[in-house]
């Protein structure tokens, strides 16, 4: 276990933007510090498989034919910025959070930032691209984060049941019809227990506000520039 890095991620200020750096610069800086070589992995995936919106390639097959995997995007575009994750997590009442599930986790950044804000909570991230899962899990293992895990899973499969959690993170990774499938499942969970939903992307934010009053009627959502935190209880 890398005790120096473990101590580093336990301090919230390390996930704040430094001076005048951009979110992309912060992401690259921290990924280098964590030795998370997402750049080379994404380049390798892009060389082997159809990239983002590259539907008619005659030389490369799709990584997953029915699901957009965002292969070909820059790693810092693919992932939610560290500082945004910090803002979302800090909006949650720590006493209510014992487990967070990330539905489309990439390399598991949420699990890292949680150590500075919600160290008592466990994290489980689901990601469809197995190569990302392996790289992110290697970092968790290196840091000794036994309460954090990444799992390879297509969360759009009908037979996939969302695990129990206190908060769920979701972003705009598909079109409205597919995102409705995800939100319908979260709504069913919300009918049985109190949950938070952290959402990123204008599409899913609009969808929740317009079509899922269960997450807006009882508690005013909290919004950032490109994210929102919702709950089904007061």
C-alpha cells in the first residue's frame, strides 16, 4: 500500500482546482500523480476498436456493439473532473452515506475523492470497458482501498439489478430512451428507501427535472454548472 498517496487523497484541498488550472489540467496532474495511465489505455482502445461515433469503420470492430463506450474521447473528457466530484460529494450529508454506487464509473474517480469527504463509506463502480476496470481497480489496490471496487458490467442489460446504496452517480452516457431505463430503475428503488441521485450532464438533468418528480418534489435539488444532486425525501 502506498501510504503517502493514501494520505494525500484524504485531504479535500488536494481535489480543489489549483490557482488558474483548468479542470483538464487538474485531471492530468492528478492522474500522473496517481500513476493512472488512462491516456495510453484510451489510445490503445481507440487503435483497436471503433471510436466515439465511428459507426461505419471497415477496419475496426465495436467494443460493445449495442452500447456507446466513448472510446476515442480524451480521458479528461471521458471522466468527470475531480473538483466537480468533490462539490457533489460535499453536498451529501455524511451521516446518511454508507455506500455510493457509480453507474458508469470509468476509472473510479468517485471512489478516490470519497476518501477526502466520506471516508466511512464504501464505493462500487460499474463500467462496461473491462480494461478501464482493471486499471482503476489496480489503483484502488495500490492505495489499500479495500472498501472500493470496480466491476465490469453493462448496466443497460435488462437483467442487471442495481445494488442497494445510499447515493447513486450517473452521467449522460446514452440517449434519452436508454437514460430513462436507468432512471426508471432508480425510481423503483426510491419508492422503497431514501436515496440521493448525483447526475451530470444537461440531458439527464433535464430528464430528471421534467419527468421524475419523485426526485424533485420533496427536496430542492442542488445544482452546479453541469451537475445536480437530487433526493426523494425532505
